[in-house]
């Protein structure tokens, strides 16, 4: 039996798993932690914008999300406030060529449906979204996620993200990246 010298022609793929929690903020007296509060109204506003950087460049195989957001109606009165909100994500990674890397960003892709809801005057509404996102629109990590919100009236709502919200990525490490 002849054994060739030199590098091994095939290397087992190196899968990497990374999870990051969103919305770190101050712990409230209730013991529940949320991101900073953002007031929004008639113009679409970013409630949270966070880069999820696993420390290595990944060719994504799985992207799992678990988001919990809370909205508070702040106009007051006898009406119910209406808002729409949605989560988006995009790849953001450095393509390394030579000594200087080039930042590559993809287009924003929906991480779920655009949701609409009515919230009674002065009330809170909290809901959760969870599941796997197809990685065809977000093929590389690092990934940036953001929550967008818009209301019918100016300064009508506040929004925040619970710190139990997360993004989990599984992918193949991109060699030399």
C-alpha cells in the first residue's frame, strides 16, 4: 500500500454554531430586561438594530430567530392606536483580499411577515415570533437584524425588545476569510 505524502486532499467541513441574545438593557424592578425604549410614529423607525457577529465568517446553513417585542400606546384618550412592525435581516461580512478587507452588505430581507395591531390607549402589547429563516437571502454571517415600527400618529408608541430574544446561526466556516 502506497501512502502519498503532502496535504490531505479532503477535509471534513467545520460546522460552527453561534447564538446571541438581543436587546441588552437595564434590569427593571420586575426583573425583566429590555432594550432601550424608542418612541415612534408616522415615519418608520428602527426600534432595534444589532449586528450578530460570530467572530468567524460563515456560510450559513441555518438561521433561527426568537424575538419578543413590546409596544406601548402613549397618546392616551379613548381611541385604540394602530401600528405595523416587521423584522429584517441582512448579511454584513468582510471579504478579505490582501491587507484590507471590503465590507459586503446584502439587501434587507424580511425575517417574517409585516404585522399590524391595535393597542388600547395607554396599554402594552407584547408578542413573540420564532422559527427558522430561509438562508437563501442571507447566505453569510455576520448578520445584522433590525425591528422597524410605524404608527398612524406622531409619537404614538414606544417599542422595545426583550433580552430573551435571540439569533442562532449554524454554518460552515469560510476558510481564509
